[in-house]
C-alpha cells in the first residue's frame, strides 16, 4: 500500500513538474492567458485549437494606442493552409477584421498574412504581413511585433527576413511551432 502511494505521488509530481506534450512549447496556462488577451480585444474571435500537432498563433495586445486580437492556425502542411482572423480597433477609425490567408511559424516567431474580411464594413482596408516573436515569458512580457508592408501570400519569406521590433505594451501573444 505504501509503495502504491509513493508511486502515485511520484506520478503526480512528475506531471506537474514536466507537462506532457511531444512537441508543445507551452502549457495550458500559457494558452489560456493568450486566449484571454485575445477575447479582451474582441470577444467575437474564435481561438485556434490548442493542438500540439499544428502551428498556431493566438493573443491580444495594445500597441501605439491600437488594440489587436489574433487567432491563426494551420489546417495543413503549407503556409497557405492557414485560417483565422485578426481584429484591430483604432480609437479614431473604429474596428476592422481581417482574414488570415498565410501562417508561417519557426520556433517562437510567426508571420501572418492577412486580407480585409469585409471591405464594406471595415474602416481600414489593409492587406499585409505581421510578424510576431513570443518571448516565452509569463503574461506576454517581452513579446514583439512588426507590420511589414508585404504581400499577404509571402508570409513564409517574410518570416525569414523580418525581425519584429515593436514592443507589445499590454497583452500576450503565444506562438506554437508544431515541429515534426
């Protein structure tokens, strides 16, 4: 009996100390924190599935007085198999929502290509690529981004040549690389 209790305690401590996941680089608390930050910006966004076998980026933040919500995930092996949305709320121009058309992830860095979802309803019509770097620190401390001015379909190339440099003032971005 004593041996079974010791074994059970060891397993519980092991699970707490070493969260299980073959290729995940985050835990459930990291994911939930990023989803909460996304929902704080736009409660209508759907978070990407927390699937360790797929690339995804999720979060919400404020920078330069503008609020950004991000939900992007890969549905297939190529960058063009991406799905999701980016929501931007500007204090003077209002809210716009864009559709994700490209997602490339490498380590803690992601590039997302996006196009306007509904140009008639959006005050800002912008097709671009945004690059994120997840610092891996709790609560998004040290996360950075950069809007590039590139064609949305070129996100894979942009990922290789662009380094994000603008700090996220408040919020959290989680980048998950589903390494093979």
